[in-house]
């Protein structure tokens, strides 16, 4: 090889890193689009951004760098920019712009993603592109390795656990509205098929995630419209489709081949996820003093979102997410069925099914007045030959329909169990609604004898007062076991399901800690029915328990010592006998008395 050729090759090797590093760095995916790091930006630098203001046309707007907030959150910088041009001078920051790419000297610096409420000017925070590319790299690496999401302990969202917490949430939101914080730009959740009363509840629940519901239609003419997702395109994350629809709208920041980055901030920051991804058609931009927004609707699904991280959503075109088919049927004044597909997500599925069920009930039944509702939930999974079935009857005098939570919560328990990855193949929920007040109060109890012997049988008479009817009685025979301790007291409790479960949990809390998936399913399916009259007999036995361990066969001398022990964890050994008598009413009330076991 001639010397000059060798010297040219050596020269190329020496200067190649300089060429790559000069003026901007090519991204790790090798798309050829240069990036500009936050550390290279200076106040006054000007550039442009891309987003959709109408239809599917990508428009540009002007951008001026105001500065960089170093370490504004742990290990994160934030670029401050002032935006102008197009409609921004009148609207300020527009919800749905999240993810709009920003360029300086034709080099991408990041995505419009943060802002302030009630701001007079379109001053925004831009998530640096380097932080977003980390999410794309994570997505590519996980796809290559075939990683599955880790199973982590799950707790239901507090705002769905009790109705009163919705009011607390509302009050807390009012307090926070007086603070000026740099927060993620609100993401419009475009919904259709939902009753306005459910939309109000959705607003409170979604507020903490920066989401707000926007009622719109699911435009049939867009079903077959395929949107090419490129930087600046409107993008939608599909949560539900069918008789009800829900999709979160944002903007594509970056594309490398089939890999997509969007939003510039988290959706709900669930980590690895699986949501359908579609384009979006923007019908109009609605200016507002509080939050201007894009009125949009999704187009045809073209891919899937697989990462929901702090700095971005990442997805893939040509791959498709799995959704769960749902059927909700309501029988009452009207017989109606709702068919829809819901996203397969351990945080969102249960919540969306709950809202859909409440929506179905409100849309087909009267809002006020007495309502007795029988709910049956069937979950079809990939690991059980039969469906998991949960059912109960509830009385609801108000229009909140909060009892629905207690029948849909098992969806989250199954999806987030700590024993085995479970895929729900289908969800079916039936509701029977009657305009009756099917409730009764436990008034009193009587026994035929107060002093008993081991192996005796006692007749217990329970008097109940149904609403609008005469009192009725039930006679239940309670057997005193032969090994009941002479000289002890037997406590008889008569109650409804709620009190019975509270007593059971206090007596044996370990029974409610599932040790396997099968145990969890059994606990869910054996939930006490609200229409059961429950008699609990607490039977003292010879022996003690020490820190939950039963010691029934101690010698008399040791039993005496243990019984008078000065240390904690020692209690008398007791058993519980439980009798259930189905009735036609939802019960309330609690009555208790004692039987005396005669000494031998």
C-alpha cells in the first residue's frame, strides 16, 4: 500500500471523532439528525418548533431560549423557552402540544413539555432530547432482550378507594391552584360515550396525572385514516375503544426508523406498558384563559406505546398492543349492552372498567331514588380453565354508584398479584337494577336457654325489620362443641357481612394474606354476601395461643402458667363457628349476647 494512502487512512481515523463531535452530536440510534445538548444553549438563541394546529398539517412556531434550569429536579435539567407565532400569541401553551420538538440551528434540543397555569405568555419548559433518548435506548434494549415487566406490590389508587376521598381530592386541588409550579402540560383525554356525571368524577381522579377529560366524538370517517407519525405529528394513546372511547393526545418528538418518542413527560409514569398508538386529527384549537387545548380525535392504530417514563413515552410503529374485550350488560328499566376494548394495563384497566360500569348504570337508570343493584363480575384468564366469578348485592340511594368499586377492584388484584403473571382474556360484568329499597335492620336476638353444656344445641331467634314491612324472624340452631371449656362464656354475634369480615380480620388477619394465586382467587370469590344473615359463635377451648400459634394440648401445670403470663402475645384459645342464612334483603345492624358453659 502506498504511503500516502496509509497516511490518509490514519488522518481519517484521527479526525473522525472530531467531525462527529463538532457542532452537535449524532444520536445513538444513528438517524443522522444532530442534537444539541442543554449545556450548549445560551439565552437569546432562536429556533423553531413543530406541532399540528389543524388537521394533520405540521406547522412551525418561533422559539427563543430563555435559559437552562440546572438540576431543577434530581439529575434533570429543564430548558426554558418563549414560544410565539401561529395561534400561540392568543392561546398561550396549548394542551396537546406535549412532545412538540424544538430545534436550534436545525438541531433538536428537546420537547415542549412543561408550563404554568394561567400564564399570559407561551413560556414553556423543554425536556432535553438526551434525557428522552435514554427512554428510546431502554425500549430498544428491552425489546431485544424480551424483558417482561417486573411484578411489584400494588395498591389501589386512593381516590378510588372511598367516595369521601374524592371530595378531599377536590379540596386539595383548589389549594394547589394558588401555587405557581412548573408542571407537565395538561394532556387532553378525548372521551366519548360517557355520561357527564362520570366525567366530573374522572376530572378529579385524573387531575393528579395531568390529564383532563374532553368530551368529543369518535369520528367514523377517521377509522381508516393512517397518519404518518413524524416529529410534530399529533399522536394518541388509546385507552378504550368501542361503545366508549378514551385516548390521550400529544405530539411526536422524534422518530428513528420504527421507534417513536413523544410527550416529553410521563403519561402516568407506569414504566413498561402496552398501549395502542394512533395518529390524531386536530379539528380546532380552543383558546382558554385557564387551559387552551387541541380538540382532536384518534385516527387508525399504527403501533404501540411500550414505555411510560419520566421524560417521554416510547413506542414502535408496526407493533400492536393487546387489548381486553369487555361486555357490560344492564338489566332494569332498560336492557342495554356495552361492548368495548380496554387497554391491558395494571393501573388503568380496573379504573376504566369501573367508570364504564358506572356510566352504563347512570345512562340506563334514573339518577335519584332507591336502587338495589346485583353485580356479577366474570374474569376470563389465561391460567384458569373457568372464569373467576365475584358477585354481590348493594343498595344505593344516591347517584354516586360508589359500590361499583368493590366489585371491580378484584380486576386490579388479579393483574397485580405477586405470584404469577396473569393475562385477563375477557371481562364480563352483569348488573340487575330494581327500584326497590331491599334493606332490613337486625333488631334483636333471643336464645331458648342461657346456661349450656358441651355438646348442647341452642335455638337462636333473630328478628329483622325490612323496610316498609312487618318484622320477620329466623331461627338458627347453634351447636356447642363437645370440647368447649367448662366454666367459659360463648359469645354469640349476629351481624351483616361488613361487620362479620371486620371481626374475622381482627381474629385471624393471616387468613386474608394470600399465599398463592389460587388462595387469592378463593379470597376474592368467597367475599361475604351482603344478603347473608351471619351468626358467629366464639367458642373458648382448652389451651392458649402464643403469637398466633395454637397450643391446645398443654399439660395442666404449663397451661396455668401460660394463662397468667405477664408477657404479650398470649391469649386464650378460641374457635369460631360461623352460620350463614341467606335472606332477601341487604342487612344492617349488630347484636351480641353471651352463653354460660356449666362446669362439670
